[in-house]
């Protein structure tokens, strides 16, 4: 609109002036002004409106609606429940939308007030919240969500601190903003990782002392698994909450698979902090991107965006089935005609249904004998091992194919299961009472599915190195067989052979180091992902790539990996897991 107005003014000016030779500088200035007018600027605040339920006895609940939906993952819906009675009361909160239910159960003490969150899949834009408690009628409240498509930022703090920090103006109603913002009180912010992973960035404007320790812990996990965390008021000792931070004075630092930005030098330049925030949010992408199914009108063997399935068992044996159908057609067509001439029509009426039944039984027998009733999977993951704090940060992806429907899966609160951005036939039930429990059709029968995972989990995995007379000896205590690897010990790079879990082997010194990208998807390096799995990790490979510093290792492991769904019993078709971390030196 602004471009049209400026161009119209320019044309009117040239007409009134009778100018046929408008100066080039004036035309250029008008074009630049029009382009600047069309650029995004400022912020747009998504105002959350408190909606109070009709009072039901001793319970009162308030829902904050019109919440900003993240790009991916889950939308945290804030609900406040107050028990005004002197007796404890169980409460079940559930959101119903499009035949899907998201729920959480609470146990409220006498006169207790609780702020909680229900994580709603980001593809849902509206719903109805139900509150149930024994002996009381169900209270309901409908809501709609804001599905703005630009950069989306969750702010832990208030609007005043956000404006004073970023110095951004509120965007005009017809102007595209740099960022859309959602504001939460840091003291009652979500404690689950799933509430943050879908947003392009999380900005903390609240004073560090007002942020509880468990909120700091989940914010650190958010940065570790690929999030972009921005601190408007960095703590006096950043390593207290971010122990892996190498340079506490750096404005922008890599942190695990993500990054941490501290507003330090930008405060002296008006608007620079806001510009940095917008750049971080605009440049964010999913650390793991599972491929969704193709559109319903395009049932080809490829997935969305032309990516290929990662499971061979997910490809139907079209050639064999076509041969079987062709043989059936020959037997029922020309064969039926010959049978009718020799034995009569009655023989055809008996033979053709019998032949059709035999063909169907053959197809069923193929499915049972070849595919079986098991769940097939191919698992890929990237893991950073934090040995000093006994934890593993994992970004993973699993391709699934189940011949029978797999009921559900359970995830701890420090992990998140991520579906494609446009899921097809998603699970109908999610329970967030203790972590995340997916129920009903986690894996539909005979349907290829991809699920991404991010997790920060306790781990006792170790790789130990001790010096020997003619080299070094490496012991594998990582919980899976090492298929290949490298360690840098006392300034020298060593190549690891295959080492079974719990075994040890001698490493071989690499005499001539080559400048090889260990995660180059185009090469056949044993420590690199192949092309198709690498497409699912667009922003995660850089955390493991690069030269190994002294005391670090990089290995490729087999097996099911370290993600929470590794507990699901499957027939594993492929397992590629790259792990990087510091080894433990054992003195002889």
C-alpha cells in the first residue's frame, strides 16, 4: 500500500511540473522510500485474553486464550485453577479439537492455586477446554489461537521491559512486523521443554533473580537442543545456569545444538538489540525436520519435498504384486473362457471365486511371512555427551512402519516428540500429567511415519583412554558398539577400530591429517551421515562438525541410540548414531 501511494505521488508531481525528464535521483529516492516502506518493522503483541470459567462449586479456572502458535511442536495453553475449599480435589483439564484430546490431571490441595499448561499440537488452531472434577458438572470454554506466519518469539517478562530492551515500536496494523511476541510471567513459566522448542526464539527480559531455577534449567535445555535463547539481562555469573558456555563475555555463543545471545554491546546503539532479536528469530529452523507424507492427491513413493523414505520395508512390493495380479487376470480371463468351453459355465462360477480367494490369501500370506507383525524402524541421531554433568543431549529421527497399530509411547518432561509440520492422521490422545504420553495411533497400521526427537537425559556413557607403550587403548562404555571413531589425545589424532560395547581396542595414529568435514553429506566417510538422513538434520550437523580439540572424541555407534523411543521394541533396519564429547583419561 505504501509503495502505491509513493508512486502515485511521484507521478502526480511529474505531471504537475510538466516534466518529461524527471531527475534519476528523484526516481531512485522514491523507489528506495517505497521499498523501505514495505519492509517489516516493529513488533506485534499477541494479547492473551483471560477467560474465566463459570464457577463450579469450589473450583474456579481461568484460561488465557488467543495464544501465539509456534512454527512447530506444541502450543502451551495457560490455565489457572483455584481450589477455594478446605479439602483436596482432583481436577482433569482436557482440550477437545478435531477429534483429538490433550489432557492433564492435577491434584489441588486445600485453597491451592495452580498455574499449569496444556501443550496443544501446533497444527490445531482452536478447541474447547473442559474441566472435570468428581461430584461437579463439566465446565467448558472455547478458544481460538493466533496463527501468525512470521517470526515468533516467546518473551519471559512484561511488555515494558521488552520495549525498553529492544527499542522496537509497535507495528502498524497494516504493516508486517519484524517479530510477533507472546509474553509470559517468568515466575510461572512452563517447566516442560515441549513448551519452548517450537518458537523461533525465547527472549528473557525479566531480572535474573525473578526467574526460578527450574525455569533456568529448562531454558538451558531449550538452547542445548537447538533453540535460540536471548538474554536481555544476563546473570552476573552466566556459567551458573549455562555451564557449557565457553566465553561468558561473548554476545553470541554456540551452545549445544543451539545458541545463547547476551545483549551486551548492542545496548549502546538504539534499536540494535531489537534487530539482533529479529535476525535470530528469522534465521531459526527446526533442528530436526521429519518428512511428512505427500499430498493425498500425490500418492507417489516419495515423501513431501521429494524426500525418499528411510525404510525399505515401507515400500510396497509393487512388482511382485503386479505379477500376481497379472497371473490372476490371465487365469480368470482366458483361463475362464477355456474352462467354460470344456466344463461349462458352472465350473467358471466355482473356479473364479476360488481363484480370487487363493490370490487374496497369497497377498495376506506375503504380508504375514515377509513383513510379519513387528514394528520396523530406522533410527538416526546426533548426540553431545556432557560427561562432567552425566547427561546426553540428543537430536534424533526415527522412520517407523508398523504392520499392526502401535498403541502409544511415553516421553519424559526433558524430551519432546516432534511430528511433521503437516501431520496426517495424528495421534488422538496426549496426556501431559507426567511428561508426555501419546495414545491411540502413535503408529497407524501399514503406514510410514517419521517422528523427530530432542532430549536432554541423564547418561552414564563413557569412553576411556589410557596410554600404552606403543600407542593408546580405548575402552567403550558408551552402551552401544562403536563402528568407527576418532579421538585427539595429547595433540595427536587417533583412528578407532570397531569396538564392542564393554570391550577395548588399540587406536591407530593418523599420521597425515586431512582437512575433511566429518559430516559432509556428499562423501562416504564412516563418520558422516548419508544424503537422505542428513536432509532431516538441517541445523544440527554443525554442532558435531569441525576439528576435535584435545580430549574429545567423535564416534559412530550402532543400535537404537539414546533417544527416549529407543525403548520401543522394533526390528531395526538401520541405526546410525554420531556422538561427540570428552573422553576420560585413565592413568596406567
